[in-house]
């Protein structure tokens, strides 16, 4: 006797989440064709769904693009959130290397997409507006890194003359520039070992300016008298 339909249906492997399928299809098309050549119709076709299904899950193409970016963050948010636990632990250089490596991995994944947005100013404006509304962007990363450096200053492990926000911005600039060079000149094939070596060199260079000078007063605010 055949089992009831509901029972047989429950035994089947559930289909992939439609929203995730659309994001995955978008990632694949953007990587192979570039943003300028990809339409919502192309994305829906690649995901094997009706184009209307795309707009059911995403308000427009800008929201879909932003979802793709968020899908690429990897462990970068967790690394930033763990910085308070690293205060006074390991060495400052080692902690900065961890941040640089995670930031580079994130920037390497999103660099082609971010750059391609400049070819569509209308779409860029929409994505930028959505990011501003949701308080997204490098500002959060700068805040987390600078807060860590400021805490290390209080422990005497970072020079009080250093400006944490500037150092944080330099770190993000280094990783994005490294990602751009890899994609532009090497086609994204630099390799993990070479990238890690370059990031370690960047961390060492940063430490030249962050190393406390002899007589640097612990916990003293910048510009204060001894």
C-alpha cells in the first residue's frame, strides 16, 4: 500500500532556500560576466526561478547586490568582535596580523563587485543609500580597531603618540589595495602564502610607528604634560 503523499514528501531532501539560490547565482554570474552584463532576468534564469520570485525576496537589484556583499564578509565581523579579548594578549603585531588577514580575505572577495558598481552610477547610489541607512561600511571596522589600539595604549603596548583611527584606516587601505593589485595584475591568483607574507610585512611596518618610545608615559593622553 502506498504511503500517504505528505509522508513521502516529508522524507525528501528539502530544496535549497530560494533566497540563497538567488544569491549564489548572482555571485557566480558576477564572477564570470561582471555586473554590467548581468540583469535580474539572467540571475533568475541561472537560479532556475521566475524573475518575479527574485523581487519577492529582494526589493530590487541593489538589495540583491548588498546581500551578496554581506554573504562575502566571512569571519571578519567575528575577528573584529574578538578584539576586546585580545587586549594585552599575544603581541600587538600578531593581533594586527590577524585583523589584516581577515580584512584582506573579505576585501579580496568583494573588490571586483565594489569596483564594477562604479560602471552603474544609479545602482551605486542605491547601494550606497541602503548602506548608509543600515549604518554599514568601513566606519564600524575603524571603530573596532581603533578601540582595541586605544586600550593597548593604556597598557603601554602602543605609543601614546599614535592616532588609533588613522592606524585603523591605514590597515583597511592596505588590505583593499593588496586585494585590488592581486585582481588587477595577477587575476586573483596571488596565493595565500604570498598574501600572508605581504600582510605580515605591513603589520611590521605599522609597528614601527606604534612601538612605545622610551619614556612614553602609560595612560597619558596625547599632548598631556608629564
